[in-house]
């Protein structure tokens, strides 16, 4: 049982490049989330998907897009990376309201 | 939006000591969770506790929703307890948006 799997674990991009961060969960959870964590800070919500087929903006959505490909997978895309997007990105999932979250191990992204 | 404040921001303990971490929040919540982020960055869910008290081994948590705070107790601390402890809440009208506090950074010395 892998839980929440994120790929890649590390990535370096040049300003203006695009990339997609992948997230998959094998727990049959309905809700999935993307957070970013900047140094010395808590996590901030970028986008979430309450259920398959729906996505909504979180606190810091600018510069990102998401796709809930199916119940298992929720991807985060940076269309034109900027240095301000240098961060650690975490994916999480939960069965639904009133349950705890399970987090992936994170993707450390550096934009130069 | 809802404000989440954690205290203390930093804590250094000798192995075997006990500690209490506090989380204050500014509005009513229907979801409150405690997480431990280990030194390698992995986030582990410790408790889902929007109200009441729960215990898991040396850790326990209490949330007093009417007074808008939660406490995490660590007893007989071990070096493996080191890391950052986050409280995260979802306000009653916030849908699926979990808001994190700034964390308490704990170092347990042998």
C-alpha cells in the first residue's frame, strides 16, 4: 500500500519552462489537494479537488493549473515557471470531510 | 480567512521531558488536525481532532472548540520526536480548505 505517491522528487527548471507534477493515491480517496511549503513556513493550499471531476482554487492558485485525471490522479502544472515558484510541493488526499489527510513525500522544485 | 497561531515557535527539550504545544484559531472549525514533519520533510498525520481528547501512545491531543484552541501533549520525549509540529484547521464555512499554522519547531536532545 503506497499511499500518496508524488513524482518527481526533485526538479530544477529555468525561468519560463513548463512542467507537470504528478500525484497518485491508491486509497480510493475522494478528495485531493496541492500545497506548497516555503522555507520556515506552514503549507498553503494551491488547488483542490473535492471529488472526481471537480477542481477549485485555494489560497495561492496564480501561475498554476490542475487536472483531476481520474479518482486516483491529480496533477499540478506550471505553464511558465518563475523563481517565486521555488518551493516544496505536497500532494494530499482524504476520504472526504471529517477525515484526516494523508500527504505524499513532496517535490522539491527550484526555478533558476 | 481563519487565523491559526501556534506556540511556542521553537522548543528545545532534553530526552525524557514532557511538553505542551498550543494552537489557537480565530473562528469555529469543523476540522482540526495535528501533523508532524520529520527532519526529512515527511508530513505525518498525528490526530484528527475537531473536538474532545484523543491519545496515541506518548502523544495526546485536546481540542476545546468553544474556546478556540487545541493542545498537543508529548510525554517522555525521544530524539525521534524532533521536527516541526503543525496544527491545521478548516473553518466552518471554508469548504475543503485546510489552513495551517506556522508550526512549532521541536528539538529533543539526547
